[in-house]
């Protein structure tokens, strides 16, 4: 028997007891049909008619996805839903299999953060045929009409935050005025992740003018997204990539800026810099996104200049609201109806805002808000290259 069935029977029993008690003592209100009294606390919780929600995350190797899954599950369970979670070891075929298995066993709604949404096209079609609604989580499900809503962050604005930080920290206007230049290399996200392209566009919206007039110089010549993207946002590949670039293009000179699209990539880049003998005096500006715990240790030590904090508690809350909306035919909170066309349909979205974090403001943003405890950020070593596939 499914847990929620048991839970409902138990709640039904409690209701009956409550009705008898209230009726016999006369002084208390008898519940209406559908009104539920829970045990002696009289707490009202929704009973979500035995609905099961599948939650599909891309991997457990990066810090964020396990946290995201935990937050979503907590929110969905608070709404009275049962949940089943799968992680896909960053393999799109594993994820496809996980989704198909769950569809076959029976599921009422699916929250999917795709590894590669192109591989999911057929299984999403099956979901639509079975009338199982799908919410795209963080990453868009491209080229399908089998997606009801999209909950994410404003990825372009994440890119703008990274670009703006570089512009200010490297004092690019001053550099330009002095007719000088700074060197930069780009390490962007996965080519099969729509977020990566949006982040890149945001970065370029700020830095392009400085690249055009050669205030910023890219010695590798790699500026386009296609030339700078890193499969699966892999720190391991980033480490290899930057090592090759430093050895082949920066012999005898130091690089000034390493523009990394996320913290996993930045982690790999930091490992390479250590191995190549970079030290505090010639350490470049390094960027990222996610504000992972291991990354924050590097930010505090001054080795990663900045990251972008994405409050996944808020994202999970908005996502759970979307699940509730598709299951109970209500309207979810939407703040963007135009920006996310996935190639087939424009998907109504909620895009959460983000914050730039560095050593100056991390306490206020991450600790005072209760996202991390100070002790989590103060112990142990810094960035480990966790995304090694
Ligand atoms: C997410 C980032 C994450 C990256 C790698 C992107 O889709 O938006 O937060 O760092 O995937 O997992």
C-alpha cells in the first residue's frame, strides 16, 4: 500500500474520531465535509488525493542538485504529495530510462531537470499521451510541447552579473582609457544546456565592447560559445582545457581573467592554476555561479573572486506551486510569459532573481539569510573538482 494511501486512511480515522468527539461534547464546531481535523493539534493540512510526483535531477556529483531535490521534496510533501526522486549520473540515457520506468509504474506529475533534453523527446511524448504533466526545472526542456511550466533563474542576468563583476573588478574602463589591455579566457557551460547559452549571452552583453576594441585580449582566440563551451559543465575538462591554454598561449606571461560559467568549472580551473604554479601575487580573477560550499571556501580565501547565489529554496517553492497547479487545475505564480520559447512552444515561467556574492558580502547574503551556517564555510579545504565526468 502506498504511503499516502496509508496516510489518508489514518487521517480519515482521525477525522472520524474528531467528528464523534466534537459532536458528543457539543461545545466545538463539527467539521464540514472535506474539512479535516488532524489528531489533537487540529492542524489543517491538504490531502493531495494520493498524488505521486517524480523528481528527476541530472547528477549527485555537483553540490547543488541534491540540495535542489531535497528542497523540492520538502515543499511537495508539505503540500501532501508523495514523491519519488531519481538522479541520472549525468547520463541522458540513464535519465530517459528513469523517466520511462516511472511512467510505466504510474506517476501523476514529473519535475525534470534534463541532462540533455534532446534525448528525452520520445519519453516526453509518451508522458503527454498518458496525460502526465511535466514541469521543467532549472533547465528548459527544448523542442517539445510536453512541458507545462518552467521554474528557473534568470540565466541571462546571471551572465550579466558575471560580466559586470569582471568589468568592475578589472577596471576595464580605466584600462581602456589608459590604452592598456587585460587578458581573458572563457570557459562556458554545456552545449546541450539552454542555460549555458543564456549565461554566455549575458556575459557577452557586458564584455563584447571591450573585446571589440581589444581592451580585453583572448590569446587562444576562443570567444564564440561553440569554441568555449564545456560538455556537462565538467571541472575535469575545464582543468585540462585551461592547462593546455596556459601552456600553449601564456608561456612567460600571466593571465588576468578566467571567466568561468559556474563553480564546477571554476574548481577545475583553480586546480590547474595550482599545478601551473600560480600564486597569490599573480592569481587571476575567477568567476562562477551556484555559491557551492566548496566554492565559498575559495571565495573566502580570495582564490575565486565571485560567484552567483541562486536561492534554491525559492526555486523549489515556485516549482511546487506549479506542480500543485497542474494537479489541481489552478493558476501557478508566473512572472515571465514571453522569454522562454523552447523551439515548439513558449513556456510560462517563473524566473527567480540571483545575487552576486564575493568576500565582502557573503556573510550577509549566505549566512544571515540562513542558507549556510558559518561553520559549513569555515572548515576544511576549498574547491574540489567534484564534477569529474
Ligand atoms: C545550472 C547551474 C549548474 C549547471 C551545472 C546549469 O543548468 O543552471 O546552476 O551549475 O547547470 O550543473
